[in-house]
């Protein structure tokens, strides 16, 4: 079982704790590469290493999933906590802007979870019926980041999850090159707006990003 600090006072700096109540009902904590290698997150590092082994060591080269052949990098882990009280995340697609993310992997950390607690991940496949996956401890869900629409149903109890994204090299390189060539200049746009646009796009395509609350809100709207 992965266990981390239980309060913001014990969280090692500088990974951000982000909460945007009008966008999504969870608090989000991004674990940088430096923190992942620290003693605070030893169990998380072991879990992420195992997921890397599955995705990059097995699925990437498997003939049954040729769409994953171009995987080359992973995002920082994102820890999300839904506090209960009906907290949810509305329907969206993770990568609707060709930012390079190809595979989403979610691992759940909730022992003794009951269906009455709600909080199911509702998956909307392009074809076929909607499916609900309840966030029971040890359960892992993998889906295509640029195809599968999904949502988190209202959670009636504290709900914990860890998510990582794996990038397709060709699309990721193209997205980063587009950012590098973009100067976001426009005669009627203020410097502040240009800076926010720049930071927003860089957050989308970065291998390891620590989005701000405003960026999360923009990402949700974009999705």
C-alpha cells in the first residue's frame, strides 16, 4: 500500500498541492523526479517503477497494441485526493490537443472501498456500453489518453489515486517544437495574457510539469 504525508505541513517542498473546486473536486499533488527519489516517496517510486516495467517493458513492444510502439517518456506522478461529499470530475478526454500523451494509467489506493462510497471512474468508449470502475485499492486502469472520454462520479468518501501519462515520441516532439516556435504575439493581447498562454501550452507538453490552479482550470475547459 502506498502511503504518503497526511497533511500539507509535512509535504516536502516544492511539489505543489493544487485544488480548484470550481473545475474538479480533488486536490492534486505533483511529485517531481527529485521528490520521487527521496525517502518520502519510496513506496510510490517502487509502484511507478513497476508500472514503467509493464508499459515500457511489455506493452510498448507488444504486437497486440502497435499504437503504443512509439512510447518514450512518462509524466511525473500525480496524486489526487477527493475529499468525499459528492466531489467529482466531469466528463473529459485527457489529450484533446495532440500534446503527446498516449496512455493514461490510474492506480487506486482505497482499501475497503464499497460501491455505496461512489467515486467510480465512468468510462465512455467510442463503441460499446459505458463502464464503471470502482477505485478499490490495488486496482489499475489503463486507457488511451487521446481517445477515451471518462469522468469521476460523485464520491461519498475520501478517494485516493495516482495517475501517470506516457507520451508518444512523434506527437510529443511535434508538440514541443510547436511550443518552441510560438511567441504568442498579437497586437491586442497584453503581456500577461501572452505569458499565461505560453505557460499553459508548456504545461500541456512537458514531460514533468507542475501546473498552477489557473492552468488546471484552462486544461479542463480545453478538454
